[in-house]
C-alpha cells in the first residue's frame, strides 16, 4: 500500500475512533467497553468506508490490529489486542438484537437493507445497547441503518 493510501487509512481509522472510543480513562481500562467500541468502529468501517476512495477491504482482524496500532491510548495493549477483542466477541457482551419490519400502507413492499457482507439483505436490526429497551433499540437501528424516522 502506498504511503498516501496508508495515511488515508490511518486518518479514517482515527476519525472513526473519535466517534466511538471512550474518552474517560477508567473506561479505557474496561475490556468490554473497549471491545464494544472497536466492534462499532469495525461496523462503521465496513458500512461507510471499506472499498471507497481506494480504501482496502480489510478483515476484521486486520482492522482491529490497525486500531491498536493507530490509537495512542490502546498502543500499550497492542500485543494482545486481537486476542482481547476475540475474547470480548466470544463472551457475547451484546447478545440481544432488535429490528423492525417496515411495510408500506398497501402491504406490498418492505424496507430491506444490505447486510455487512454486502451480499445479503434483511430488515434493519442491530444490537441492544446497555440500558436500552427493546423498542428503543429497534427504532434506533431503523434510523441508523436507513435514516428512516419511525
């Protein structure tokens, strides 16, 4: 990868981190908080950046390793960052998902969104955030995935 593309990728990863990484020092020590933030960053990258403007199609592992490389607060944890992230995913910190089926008034059309792999379609859905009720999660996901106010 050229130096220019490497810098562009670094800039994108850091920009995503600004929106998802906790800013509180205590939260930076909580592996579940870090895991959830990185997971959201990964989803953001594959949904909004991967393959665009020459950005590479990264595996989840490649992306997570870049996060630990580029984000200064995580660099001391970089040696075991991927293993820690895998442990977070395995624990299933966020198991509950919520979604919504949006049907037009004639009941002949439904809203479908592309899946993360960009080859499948489904109803807008996503994982329940801590402290969130099921209905709020479903409505939030419909808006996040399609900016459709429900």
